[in-house]
């Protein structure tokens, strides 16, 4: 089952604190792990890489694919 959410994240421009950023990162990690977790784990094992670091890198890339809608 592939989950695709095409709704932009709605962020208050005045509330981009560390907690909000961490929440977005956790959501992105969850998405990446859901979509590519088995492949990432296999790649990390085959190339002697740290899975958590690889997941974080991919989650950051994933954030650039989102549409954000800022309210001011």
C-alpha cells in the first residue's frame, strides 16, 4: 500500500521553532521508512552504513519534495 498525501503542510510563519522542525522531520522519516525502509536497510547493510544516518539524509531530501503553505 502506497500512501501519497498531496495536501501542502500548513505552517505558521511565526512558528518555525525547533519543535515544529522536529515534528516535520519525524513525519518525513516515517514516510521514507514506510516507502523505502526495506531497500534502505538492505543498502545500508551491503555498504556498511549506519541505517539511522541514511534514513535521516533521505528524510531531509524528502522534505524538499513537499509543498508548504505558509500563513503570515
